[in-house]
């Protein structure tokens, strides 16, 4: 299981188009407020540099140390100068100084970080070394010397500060670029229509953008703070030219006798810093792979009415009318809707679709593992009389692990890297079996043997990074087996593995199923896996179930044109010229679903009526049920169960 | 692990060389002449020149730098031209004060920051918002500003803590603690904010990671999940944040020590800068650099302890 | 007075830069009676100074208030009290020998030993003085043209000057290293003085309990010659520069006597601290380019005088803080020898006069002038900015150049012949000291080495004269200086001291604005109030 599906779903609207970051930020009230405050401050200072109520340097000694009045909105300073005028003019130079620091830092760090992360090798080594070196430099000592040397020229001081600060940013950008590049190795093969290089640059940049903005706002606040502190020490810009830092320093020197001066001077800095900070947070929320951060947006269920429990005793899991939505900066986005599927005891059901189809979201929704910004907004998942979508916290006890368990996609990421395999497994055993450490250790070895690990005792002592991917997936399966579940949700259990290992893991799953009689919900995009393991198939496209059928019927001839297209691009079904066929076009993102059939734009059989209104599930020949009004096999009766819910 | 430690320690050599060279160059380019400073406005140019010769200030900068390096090899950082004191003697007692201040700050920040961050990660919603505001306040308020306010309230009005000065712990442990309270609070506000934020982000990342999802899906109860897996994994980025806070606090002592009149390296640094007391500035540069190297070393060791991948690599 | 800058250095500079801070009116040989003091109880006196001492070696130390670091452990030959009286200390009497103020003799006390037990006698004093003169300290240039120092007998020291020195007694006080007597052990190894004192003073320096640049601790010297005058067991001098920190510390009982500041004065009074003040700095607009090399306008005496009349000193002082700033219209402060007590003297605010002078000089439309200043002694350059603003009233556009890297850089720039005008304070207790500062060539007061025969002549006569005759000559010199308008006085500032309730005896005066905690007599010393 990877976060990619949810992430793609959640961030797709944000990254879909250029400039949408700004739109995403402005979509939140915090972003709007912070942006407005910053804009006002910046504009006021820009305009204020030319138009001030008073001459910022004009003294009126008779009016010194005045608190606010009609004539002087923010009072006057020690020499009777208008504080507001000075703040406005000082703002320009202070903001320019901050801008210098930020620019120097970004201009230096961005290319270096990208180069280090993306190119790797020697380049990476050299850059990382230099960064390590600069990170250990005592910034303040250098800064003090520089300021003394350049006659307290804050612009130069801030440029040096930016230079020294760039080391930190290089590290962050490098990390992000590295992660993005690695991710590409996994996903590049699945992306369609763009060259790898294009994808790489675009992907890395869009991924780094958020981090850079967040880091930059933070750095800007620190630069402003350092500027202020240096002025407090008398190392700031020389008077009489007003600067914010200098004015706070001046206010600090009379803090006890004329405390008012601290308020406007400190206030404007605090407001600017707060606005920058909030903006940084919002940007992070908007770009982050999760919404959790500080935004804390969430989605609520629409009404409390669950879908009816079909009440079929043979059916373990009955999903009915399931709809899942994610809260994003741009608003609530539905990523999966109107999903019906059944899993019967002992059978294996394949949940098939391209990435972005919503298949992993369904699997997660069933286990209550949606990220914080996602929720089931309608429908139910019935587990033997219990609606899983209604469970919270302790309600999951006795369900997770012991009734339904999970095997995730990337086995290496599915194990806690900081604890030994035996410890992780043993912990689950102790929870499920309520036994002591010693007994648990025995059971751990048993479980590892059950998943055909050769030297269980030795493997139990190892850390996840010390074993191979195939071994890790066996361990992950053992963890799922620890509670003796009746249903195993396997989310792309073989995708991240070598081809030879894939077969072994599938064999193992089949063997375990035969041994324990558990059911398996197998999430996959690989028809080979479906053919090997599944009795029944549910095909998802753009958040909707497009076809349900017995595996044999699907392979014999699917009802939905999308299923057909998907089957055709399977590596097992190469085109006559030997190349891999692809489905032309791309899956529409959740916020761009068309009216009517989601596949219409890519469908060779599409007609005008396909895009008129919602398409019902239609019963077709054999076991097939498809969401198509021009199916590949003869149509039967509409399926009443889902028809009335279609929009 | 040992290799990492050794490599880090070796780093100190080019670092000290680099930092001292930069500081030396900067300092020797600075206008203003220590000899003139010592002798005052009325001194004759001859007297100034004589003192310059005596102090070796008339030699080219690289000669001065090389002889300084020669001394460094023997642990001799030269003498302050102002106090005539050997730099090491002058700085050693001050190092203790600065370290006491910074270490206490870092410990307090870590404990409070991690606690606040974890609560924020688990709670979300309003708690998270409140935390954000507090964090931002910590970042927005300059440390010296906070210090001034703290002094006027807790020292002058309430008389709970001394307004200025440092009490050595072997003189009075209670007095020592009491003399550190206000400086630590003003220095630590930013640190708490940074660590809390980092902890929360790290904890959230871990909470949404695959292995936590798998453990949760396979039946591990929430408390065990948090205590046994989330905290441990989250602590890796938090440790590096603590390292950053340490270094940041070290820099901020320059501001805070001046307000509280603490005889540490920070207040000495500002004084030496104004005096153009090159050997003292260099000495402080060396001390700061070594402390930073040591902190990075500790962070690396902590990584090793927390992350088995690093340990076995 | 706001001051966010690095205070330690500021006051250190006060000490170093201001030349002759303290002096007496005349070289009188008043013999005060030794008073029976209250006797010290077992206690600690906590003092504050804004900067670290330049050196604990009295020959290399600073003057003014920074003398406290050496004064506690070393006795001067003559003690200058807070009221400005010269009081016998190691010398019981002194006077000039013959006419012309060039030979000066002191009689020494015969019952005094240094802290290491060796006797204080004429030979020891001569050795100490000779060491001081060649040690290279900043004060050596300020004690007159000393030709020779000799012991004429066991308890008599004779100092001979090359030129008349009207202030010989002043230069033998605690503020000038010449009269501060270092013991033979210290002279043998001057570096040892940094860790242990070698004097005859009431206290000895306790290096073990001191932290350089932070606190300096002194312990009672049980061998002191007048135990009655010793008031405390321990004296601690803490280095605190920031005025807010000083106030907090004084308010919370961490300090018994501390240097105050305009910015905290009213709060200190509200907090019940005693306040002692004395005028100190005479802030001046130095019109340095008197020949018009850089700025031709300044060559015209009328232009310079116009600036003198253009300054509304009352308003400036009022804005900066009427409690601590006072208008200053003459190069010397009121109540000092040479000050002209006459309405006709001094620059009064007269904008019409100023404008007329400008017009006469052909500058009715004004001109521009660069003014060099620094924020260390002039915090936030408030005084300089006020002056610049006022000069705008008579059409002079002032370009304020702030040398913010510190006083050394300021002095370097100010003496580089690149600036036609500067802001800088003088500080002196009589005309000899003041003119010594403002006329000395090559300094910030006179970077272009201007000379005026008339002033030189008047001062030369005055230095060799005594009594009313000298006063008359000083006043004439003062008036001549006003006419020249080389140095335009602006405002004077006060030294301020905060004194805890339970301390008494702290006094300061224009003659001695930097009083010392210890004195050879108990009733002149700072002491517990009870």
C-alpha cells in the first residue's frame, strides 16, 4: 500500500495546473488573511517610501515621546518624529534587506540542492560536504565581523546571512529532489504521454516548490528577527534612516520609561512575521502529501444513514454505495463513489484499476485507514452485521487483525525500520493471543515458518533493511496472519517485487488461503495476478466501479470497453508488433470528472448519450455487470440496487 | 559507528581552519586599530605606531595568521590586546556559562517541545491551531524583547528571579538555577516552537506512514502504536531539530547574555567585535565551531542509536 | 537618553577619550582633619561600571569612572573628593616651589606599607611615577610635560615640568596614573598586576572571585594605614552596560551604587533609589575645516558663528531629557574656572542673528555640509540629529555621516582630514583641561591643526599664573574661542548615579563627576547609612 493514490487524489487538484498553488492558498481563510496582511504591509511600505504623512526625518522636539493622537496615529519617537511615517519608510529598507537574504539563499541553494539530489554521485558528494562545512560555521561570529567590516551595512550582512543560511536549504531541496527522483523509478513506467526527463524535471520542481516556499517564509522571519537583534546590539543600519530593527532597538533602550514605542515597532514586525508564518503553513498544507499538518481540514459524512446490509450469510464483506471524499485546499473532492462489492468467505476478489482509479482508497476505507483529510461520506462496508464505516477508536478492536488484516504494497515501507522483525511480529502476537514474551517468541517462529521463511529465528533478529524485498513481503504477510484473520486485504502485494518473487508471493498467498480458508481482497493493476489468483473481478475507473464479473468471464470477453482496453495493455497481451499497448489519454482527476460515463473521452465506442447523464450498472451476459450503455456483450436488465443512487 | 565519530571529529580541522581564516580576514580588513583604541584619542601617531609594532599588528595579515595557527597547534589562542589575558583563560570560564545556559535551554526545549508536539499531532483541530499560534509567537518575538519583558515582570515586579548576573553552581546550586530561569525562558521560546513543530510534523508523517498503517490495520492498539513506534520513528528528525536549536541558541546567546549580563561567550563576542579584539573574536569563533562540531557529532550518534540503518551502515 | 548600543565600550571610551575629566580649581593644599568613621561592618558593597577595565595595572588603566578598578587597591598621592576637594592621601601636603608653576613638591606619609609589606617611601613613589611615564598608558600624555621626578629626601618627592603646569595637584589624584602608587613588587613584574594588586589601598584584588569583563572582586586589606576609613569587607564591581539592566539590578538590590541613565532616571526615582548627578560632557559641534579646504563656507567666521546662534539648545535639551541635558553656550561648563558669568558671553538662540550672519557671508541660501558622528557616545545619534535638523533652519543642509563601527573608527575618520565637521564631547574641569582637548592638533577637535596666536598667548600666560589673574586670562581665552567658533557648544550631559537607600556619602560635582567609593577619611567614603 502506498500513499500515492490518496496523495494523488488529494493533491491532484492542487497540482493540476500552473498557478493553482496560489489558488489553493487563497482558498483558505488563513491564506487569504495572511496574504492580505502581507500585501498591505508591502504596499504600504512601497508607497510609504514616497508618500508619508510626515517627513520621516523631520524632528519636532516639542512633540517628542507622544502616544497616539489624531496628528500622530502611532505617536512620536524620542526626537518627535512621526512613528507611522518612519515605520512606513523603514519598512521598505527592512523588507529589501530580508528580500536580499531570501534571494541570495534561494538563488544559491535551489540549483545546488536540485543538482545534488537529482544528479547524485560525485556532484552530490561534493555539495553535501560543502554544505556540512557551512552548516557548522558560527553564523553569528561571521555576521558580527562582516557588519563591523562593512560599517554595519545590513544589506551586505543580510546577503552573508542568506549565503550561510543556504546550506540548510540545499539539504532540504536535495532531500526532496532525491525522494522525488526515487519515486520516479517506481512510477515512471506507469506514467503515460510524457518523456521521463520531462516528468522528472516537472515532478521534482513541483515537489520541491512547496518545501522551498515554506522554508523561505520561515527563513524570512528569522532574517527579520536577526536584523532586529543586531540593531538592538547597535550593529544595525545607522540612523537617522529608519529601519524596523533600528526602531525596535531604539524602543528597547527606553522600554521602561516610554514603553509605548515597543508596541508599534515590535507590532509591525510581529504582524509581518505572523503573516509570513501563517502563509508558510498554508502553503505547506496545500502542497503537502497530507492534509494533516496544521490545516486540519476534514470531511464529514453526509447524514448518518448507512446503506442497507444485504444480510447474505455467505458474504463476509459487503460494500454498498461507498463514497469517499478528501478535503483539499480547493475544497472537498470526491475520489470514489457508488462502489458496491462483495467478498465471500474463502474467495479471492480482484480489485483492478489504473493508478488514480481509487482502488486503494476503497481498500483503505474498508479498514478505516483513510488519511485525516479523507472520510467515507456515504455508503457502508458491512462486516457480518457491523458497519465498518461507523467504527471509531476502540471499536476496531476485535476487527482489525483478527477479522480483517492488511498486506501493503511496498513491503520495505510496511515494516517499522527502527525495530527488529521479531519484535514487531511479537507485539502483534501478544495483542491477539494475549500471551507473554516467551510464548510470543514461539508463535513468531511459527508464523515465519508458515510464510515459508527459511531461517525464522535468524530473520526475527534482523531489522527490515537487512532483508530482501521478497522476504519482507513474507514477513508482512506473517504480520497479517498473526491475528488469524478471515479476510486479508492485499493492496498491490506484488507490485514492488521482482517478477520471480512476485510468483512466489502469489503462490504463498494461495497456499495460505487453502490452509486457513480466509478470503482475500486483492488490489492490483496486473491482469496476470488476477488470472493467477482471483475468482471474481471488480474493475474501477476514475472512482467508479465499471465492471463486476467472474474472472473467467472477464478474460473470455469483458462487457465494458475500459476493461477491454485495460486487458489489451497488459504485458501478457502485447500488440502484434510486440510493443506494449496503452490506453490513449489519461484518467481524469477527481475534480474533473465528466458528466455521464467517466471513460467516454477515451472510449472508442462512445456516443452522444454517454455524456448526457449518469450511467447505471447494467447486467450483461454471464456474470458480468457493467456501467455501460453500449457494452461489448449484450445488455440485460439494469441493476436496481445501484441505479437509484446514480447521479 | 566509530567511523562516523572519527570522521566528524576530523571535520573539525578544516572547519576551524576555514572559520578562523574568514574571521581573520574580515577582522584584519576592519577599519579601526586596536593600538589606537588602547591608547585613545590623544595619543601621538608615534606612540600608536610603537604599540602596533609591539602587538605585531604591523606585520602582513598572513604572517599574523600563520603565527596564530602556530599557537593554535599548541592550544594557545593568543592574548587579548585589551585585557592582556590569555584568550583560553578568558574564554574557558565563559564557555562554562554559555554551555550551562545553552544546554539547559536545549533540555527544557526538548522536553517541552516534544510533549507539546506529540499532543498536537494526536489531537489536531483546535489544539493544533493553538500550538501554531504559540509557535509563531515564539518565532515572532525577538529573544531580547522577551528578555526585557521577563525582567521587568519576574525580576523587578515580582522579585522571583535575579535581574542580572550568573551564579556559579559550586557557589550555590539554587542560586545557579534561579539565575538561569529567565535567560533560559527567553532563549528557549523559539526552540520550543521549532521542536514542537518538528515533532508534530514528524509524528504526523509517521502516523500516516505505511508501517504504522499496517500495524494499526493488523490490530496494534493506538497507545502501543504511539509509544512504541510513532515516537521512536519521529525522534529521528526531532533529534536533528534539537541540534539546530542548540546551534541557534548558541548564536542567540549573543543577544540574551547582553540583556542578562551573563559572563558568557556571547556577551564577550559583541564586546570583542566592538573592540576589534581579533584574538578574542578568533578564539570565540574556534570555541563556537568546536561546540557545533561536537553537537553534530552527538546528533550523528543519536541517529545511530535511533536508526538501525545508520548504525549498521 | 536612549542607547541601544554597546554600552561597555561607550563608557570605556568615556574613560579613554575624554581627556582631563577631573581636576581641582586651584592647587590648594587644604589640610582636612581625619574624621573618625563609622567603621565598616562585615558586608559587601556592590558597584557597577558600564565597561571592563582597560587594565588593572594603574599605569595602563583608564581615567574617569574606570579608575574605580584601580582606586580600590591603590592609593593616590592626593585624593579628589566627590565635592571636588583635594584631600591628603599618601601625600600630607604639596605645593609649587617658586614661581611659574614648573616645580612641584609633595610630602609623604611615613607610616604606610604596600600590601606585600614593603614600605611606601619617596623612592618607591619616584619609581612608580617613572614607570608610569614610560609604561605607554593612555594617561601619560595628560599629566603635563614632566621633565624629572626625584626624591629629595625619604619623604619628599619633587616633580619638575618643562612647561608651566597649573594643575599639578589634579594630576596626582586617583584619576591619573602618575599619582597612583604601585609597589616595587608590581613594578618588577608589571604583568603580575593583572592578577594581583600591589598597592597600599583599602582593598586587594581577588582574582579568584573575579571574572574578567563581568565582575571584579576586592577584599579588605587588613594592613591599610587608616582602618577607620574602611567601610566594607568586600567590594564587587560588576560590568553592566545596558541601562535597563543596570536599573533592574539596582531596583532589585543587586547593586548598591550604579551609573544611571537618562532613559531610566524617572523610573529609578519612582523605585525609591537615590539619585546623584553632576555635569560631565560638553557636547560640541566641531567645525574642523576652518581654512575651508573641503567646505569653503566654513572658512568664514560669520558662517561658523551663525551655526552657534542657530541652535535652539533649550528645545534640544528639553526633548532629550531636561533632567540630564542642559543647554551649553560656552566651551566650558558653568561653575568652572574660566566660565564667563555674563549675559554677553555664550551663544544664545537667535535665528535672526544667525540668518543675518549667513547673508553677510554670502550664504543667504545656505550650503551643504557633511557632519561626522557616531552612535556610541551619542546613542541613536539623537544629539547629532537634533543639531542637523536645527541647522536646516538657516539653510544648511546637513549630510549626517554615522560611523557606527565604533569610536576607534570614528576617530580614524575624524582625523583623516576628510570631514569638515564632527560631533564630539569635551570634558574638563577647568580651562587648561578643556583647551588641552579642543586645541590639540591632530585630534578630532582639531584635525586640520588650526592655531590662533591670540588664544595661545592668553593660555600661555594663564598656565604660569595663579588666582584671579589666571581666572581673568582663562575667561579672555574663552571669549576668544567663542569668537573663533571653531568648536560650537550645544548641550551638556550629566553623569547620573543611582544609590541604594542604605548607602550614604555618595556625592558628585562638576569638579568631580566620577566620584570614588573609597576615601582616606571615613566621612568622605561611601558607607552604610545607619
